């Protein structure tokens, strides 16, 4: 078995079915497909099982989060490679062939991202050379192999043996930030992160979060970043990052409040205000927690 695909679904029945149609229609290699449904309320599990009886469905009684749901399928995977795929994607016919060929030709690469495009064919930024807050770390992460820091988690292929050794995703990341953490752990283990230009995946983007407000989404992203900071940076680095984020948010808020009176699209400005108010609130809270932690450990 060359490839084990894992798709985590949450209230995306129609999109997941479109994704699975593209997966089944794609060219070789030999593959198995797992769908882990996180307690969807749109009958996703029943619809998927009825339309795709050959896939392995794991239906959770509650939403366990993206990381934990992916990890549930890991012990069942028999492929040489794992392919983590979002339910709001569609793979081009040759994407899997190109991905497996790339990994076979580059054994030093532990995980690689596909080329992500929007439904209109435009490029979606999916490769990053720095981690969140890294510019404040003063070389703290040390010398890591390869030039790519992390790739977008919508479509990633990885060596099964390596992911098993690393025990999969860190389940403290419920949603967002999990691919950044996994990519960093892979590099710390001595492997590189890659990018497969020829493996193209269409991404519809953020559909499992469509029912949530922008503020809720931003809060989740910010908290995930702060979890990443705590896991990988020293306390003094975290304080620098939080201070910088708070100042940046304060400056943006001042500008937006002035702009509100003159803007013709006040709802758009209010949405941005809510975003930066959320950032400021969370960074203030995290900074206070960091100070408390530092006092508790005797660090200044």
C-alpha cells in the first residue's frame, strides 16, 4: 500500500463528497481512504457511508478537534505515506502520483505540501519560511534542516514511519496551528519540509468554520499561536512577542476608530475593529498569565 489518506470532516457533507469523488477518480497509486467525522450535525457520516461504502469511516460522538481526529486513524494506516487532506478540497487526477514520486525521490523530506489553488485557479499562499513569532526569537530555534518552515495543512503528504514515531499531531491544538507544530517537530527530528509544485489541490477554504463569526475564528487562531509560543519559545521570547502584538493591535485600533467616521463601508471597519480588539484582549490575558508563570518559577 503506497498511500493512506485521512480526511477529517465537520458539517461539510456536500464538500466532503465532492472531495471523495476526486480522490476516487484520481490516478494511482494504490491507496486506502479514512474519513473521521467529528460529530457533524448535517448527517455527514450517514451520507458518506452510503455514497462511499469502500472508505473507512470513523464517526465520533463528539467533536474531538482536528488533531485528535487525524490521530485516530493513524494506527489503522497501512500506507508507506500518509496524505492529510481537508474535506473542502478536490485533488487533480495526477496529484497522488506526483506526491508519491516526489517523496520517493527525496527521502530527506519528512513532510511536503501540495500546491494549493483557489477554485478560480489562482494561487493560494501555502509555503512559509518562518514560524509565528520567530522574528522575535533571536535565533532560538537553532539550525534546522531545509529552508521551508511549514506548509498549509489542507493537503500534506508525510512519511508514515516518521509521523508514527512523532505520535502524530499534538492534540492540544484543537484547530489551527497543528501543522506549524508538526512541521517544526519534523525538522527538529532532522528531516526537511518540502513543496510539490506539480501536485495540485483545489481548496475552497474555511468551510467547516463558515457558521462561526469572524471574531470566533480569529480568537481560535490567536490562541493556537499562543499555544505554539508556549511550546517552542522561552518565556522572555513570549513576552516580546505578546508585547509586539499588543502594540500592533493598539495602533491598528487607533487608526480604525478614526477611519470609522469617514468610511463608506462601516460594517467592514467594525469587523476589523472586532478582530484587533480580540487580539488585544487575548494578548493582554496571555501576557498576564506569562507574568504569573514567571513569578511562579522565579524567572524575571
